[in-house]
């Protein structure tokens, strides 16, 4: 049996009195893309934080490739693509500066860039097709390009596990397709990818598997199965049946209710 | 030329210029991070809250920097405690803690003999900088400056994306603490020159000015201290000839330069951007 890339075992997290994660368990094999689906406040961000070791769970354990989160972080294995609203897009940094931050874990005390670091950054920028925008201030990219810049940071870092928080929010269809292709390529190179999203349309093309989260893992399976309306209703409540669904599912539901 | 050289014939003017320029440079470098993280109010708080620490250090004969560091730590801890354990919001917590500590400092000054010395801490005493003062400012300033420059990339990462810092195994908490420690240290450096009340100006204005002039953080780190040093020297000269308060004149000069940049910066300025637009329109009209 191979070591799972991400193992979340019975993790419980409280914020004060509020229960954010309730004995959540999740096992993800290497080189898989997994979509994490759930409402706002269902514990998606908390699960990310637990995987990155930013919060200490009240109970349960997290292992990244068999290692503790702390060890995995120090080895540079965990890449993180933040939600757009968590980023200060006015920050005076160029795209290249941001991607270079992926190399900091590999650098010395003052984080001086070596030739190898610069080469890794150039390669990552080419990979996400942002080479010509390297000198731009990060806020001057389109929504999709911004996401790709942060994915490039993870590539330059050499991350084997990547966590993406709402990568399709504010991204147009074409960029969404580009990002999907890019992530599929990364996965075929062996990178394990966990994506939190409430964009259900993108899931089947993007993900190998999907997880329904509502404080606990309600379901973990192929995207098609997880996206069944009756399953979504468990995580989102019943009103989801009238919106946010891929078209064919809505039709299927109409036929059933008719 | 005569105008520039005359003040330099006085030793106290030379000391004033050296001390102020040095403090201005260190403060300006630090200010680049403060304005980007949104810690201006924190800068205000810490620079005021160190006062009781400095006074106590004076009373027991310890180095000012030590007292200042201790009280900066006390202030930050208290702010955090009030914010996290009550419904009071952060800006109110900051206001309560720093003004109370500042008041404590004033009370301590009023009951401490040899008041003249300590009153200088509040409004600064540029023209009365002694040799030991100068040495203290020099040592603390150089230490703070060196740490800021050596750790600039980590600090920028902390300011921009603390979650990524954590994800690659750095400690955002430690980086934040480092920045706060340097803030306390820098406050002590600037106390001598412009005084507690106006330190915050030196900790905010240069970074904000540079931010309006460039899209590169590395350039901010050059522009801010350059402008700040030039302003402080200019401010001292102006105060010499107009016979005004020197520390206040330094800050006023920085404020005026910020105002000019705010209006005329080619990319961010209120008027500068309009002029550029008009030029482009004219060029387009000519091209037709």
C-alpha cells in the first residue's frame, strides 16, 4: 500500500464555541486532483489550515506524504494559492517577485536568489505562459493570470502538494480552461492537488474525485457521483437544486419531479 | 553656498543633521513595510507607548532602548488581549492602550526630578543632541537598519502573504514579532530627534510617499530613505534660518513633499495622472 499524499484522520477543530470541523477524515492518493465542495462556513478553509498546520486540531492527525505538516512545510512540499480577496493586489511586487517567493524555502538567510533560483522562476513562468508579463505589477494581470502567477509560485517552489482556495472565482471561461489544463499537467507530473471551490460546473473536467464537506466529510467519490443533486442537497440544503447546478443535472431533476 | 555652510560651523548643528538624517533613514526603511501591512496605527501606538519605558530606564539608569522594547512588548500584548477577549475592536484597543501608556509616561516625567531632560523626549531636542546621544542613536540605528536590510525579503513576504510564509516553513509570528521589535528600536532612535509625538510621522510619511512613486518594493526601499533624509536635512536648514522648532520643521517638510507627490506623481498623483492623460490625448490628436 502506498503512502497517501494527504491523510486527514478524524480532525476536529473548534473556534471558541463554534465547531468548524467535526471528526473530518480524508485520504488522498498521490497525483490526484480533488475538489473540495461545501458552503461558505462548511470548514473548507479550516481544513486547508489544518493541512498546512496553521491551526492545531483539537483532535485527530494530519499527514502529508507520511510526514507531519511541520516537516512537510520545511521541506517545501506544500504550495498554496490564496483566494483572490486575501491578496493585496496593489502590493508593489512584480509577477517575477511573487514567483521568486516560492524559492525562499530553498535559499539562505537573506534569501538571495542564485542562478538556479532564477532559472526555476523563469521555467515556472513559461510553464504557466506568463513569461512576457514577468515584469508587471501583480495587480495589472487579469483574473486568470493572477491565479496562474500563484500556481507558478508553487511550481517554482517544487511543491508536491498544492492547495488552491477558490481558484475560479472572478476568472473567465477561457482562463478557467487554461488553469484546468495546467493543473491536469501538474497532476500527471505527480503533484497532488486539493481545490476548494463552489463552482460546481468546473468539477467534472478538472477533478479525479470530489469531497462534500459540511463540518464533516459527507461523501468522497467521483465528481459525477458527488454532484448528484440529492448528494449536493446534503451539503448545501435544498435550495441548491434550483441553482448552481450543471444544466443536465437540473434537467434530470425536472424529469424526476415531473 | 554661504547659506549651506554657515550652520555647519556650529558643532551642535552638525550633530543635529547627522542624527536626524540617520533616524530619518532607518524610520523610512521601516515605514515601507508599515504602510503596506496597514500598521500605521500600530506605529503610532508603539512609538507613544515606549515613553514610560524610556522614563523608567532613565530613573534606574538602564539603556533607553531596553525600557522602550519592554514597553513596546507590553503595549502590543495589551492591545492583543483587549481585542481578543472583549468586543472592543482593534482600533479602539490600540487607542486605549497607547494613550494610557503615554499618559503614564507623562505622569512619570512629572514626578521625576530633572525634568528638562525628559521633556525633550516628548518634543525632541534636535539642537541639544550630545555626543553620547549621538553614539546611542548611531548604534541602535545601524543595528535596526542592518536587520531590516538583511531580512527585507522575509519581511516583504510576511507583509504580502503570511500564509505562504507559513506554508514554506517560515514563522509569520516570529517575523511579525521581529518587525514589532524593530519598530520599538526605531522609535527610540527617532525619539531623540523629533520626539515621541512626531515619531509616527517619520514612520509613515516616507513609505507612503515612496508607495505613490513606484510599483517595485525594492525601489521603495531606496526612494523612501532618500526622500526622508533630504527632507530632514532641508527641514533643519529651514528651521535654522526661520528660527522655528527643528523637529517639527523636519516633519512638516516631509508632509509637504508627500503633498507634492500626492498631487504630481506621474502614475498615482491626482494631477499628474490627468496631465499624462491630456498629453496622450494631444499626441493622439496630432497623430491623426
